[in-house]
C-alpha cells in the first residue's frame, strides 16, 4: 500500500522548486551576481533572503530606465534598494539615488535660487548661440576663467534670456570652484531685507553679512524693486559696496541701463547725490552694461 503524501509536503516541495528557479534567474543576472559576490552570500543565504534579492533586482531594472526625478513612480521615490550584511543576515535598506544626490548638492550650492529649477543644469554649452549674445558671453568667459574681476550687468528687453544667461554663468562659476551662490529677485528679496531691517535687526544683520560675503551673487530684475532713500542708503548701496571691498563676483539683470538705475533711485533732491554714488559704483565695477538682444526660447 502506497504512503500517503501530506499536503504540507507538496507545499514545501513546490516552494523549494520556486525558490530554486528564482535563485537560478538571479545568478543569471550579471548585476545581481555581482551584488551576491560583494556580500559574500552563499547559495543558502541567497535563498533564505530571496525576497530581498528580488526586490533589489526589480529596483535595479526600474532605475536602469530612469524617467528622471520628476517622473519617478517607485513607492520610495528617489531612493534605491540597498542590501547590506549584518552578521549572518542580509538586510534591505534604502539610499538616495544618484540623481537625488546630485540635486541635493546643487541645492546646497545655492543660498537662494529665485529662478526656474530646470536652469540649475544650464551651462555655456546650453546657450542658443545667437550672435547678439557673443559680447556678453565673451565678457562672462573672462570672469569665469578668472581673467577679470569685473561685475556683469546684463540689460535688455523682456524675453531675451537675461536671467537664463546669468544663471548659466553662475553655474559655470560654481563648477570652476566657487563654493556657493545666491540668485535673488530684487523685488522680493530687497523687500525682505527692508522689512527685516525694521522688524528683525539680528536677522537682517545675519542675512546682510551672508549676502555681502557669498562667493557669487546674482541680482535679477534689478531696478524693478520698490525704491526709497532707506532702501538705497541702508541696503542696496552698502550691500554692493561691501561686495566690492570683499572682491566678490556680482551679476545683475535689468530692464534698465546703469544711468537709468541712478534716475530711478534719485527719490529726492538729496537722494540724487546718493544715487550718483550708486551709479559710480556700478560703473567702476561693471564698467558698462552688456546689452542682450534677440528673443530667446530658453525659458
């Protein structure tokens, strides 16, 4: 008479067969095989932790066709599965993916980034090469290569790409060794400084000192901010004067020419004298404004 086969025996046999099949598939994958070798995992250990190895394999497969940070659909977005040996156990952990690490590094290099997030990848190579930008790019190359300490004052009409150009130049400066930069919108950040100077003097002092000493400062849309004698005499002029003394690279974009900035800041009869000081400082360090022409499709 034949022995009876227990249901549990059938289940165990099927499970063992399935695990063995999955193990063979893992060993056929060069990347997973490499990970197994790195961990020094035996066949028994891989089979015992088969679910962790399969999760690692699936994660690697997804990341090999990365849709970029914004398109990541994984349950743990922007994180990758990692396998680590802890004694005789193989544990599954998570770590930031290289793209996230690169973004965090980019973000760390900007104290303020008042511009489109996508522009953090902008470089000289990404510029549209219009002939009307050649003078501007040539002047920027002198600054980037350390051949001159001049400031860059970019002027021109709307939608010619002034802001994009400035950010691209600043990204190049960061890649060449500048430790940190700030790109501030003049209307927003000057108002914050003005409010802090009145209501939060310690906070104002801290931020003012940071902006005067940061390696690279970009002031976007300069001239369109709210203007007053106090803003000019206690914030804008002292900020730029300190940056000049500290020999710090400063860039501007503006709808106005430098002499027009002086006119805009001549908010009173006495203020006309102080506004001339501002113009003189800008001309001394930026020499002349750089005209940006030609509509841009970069932003």
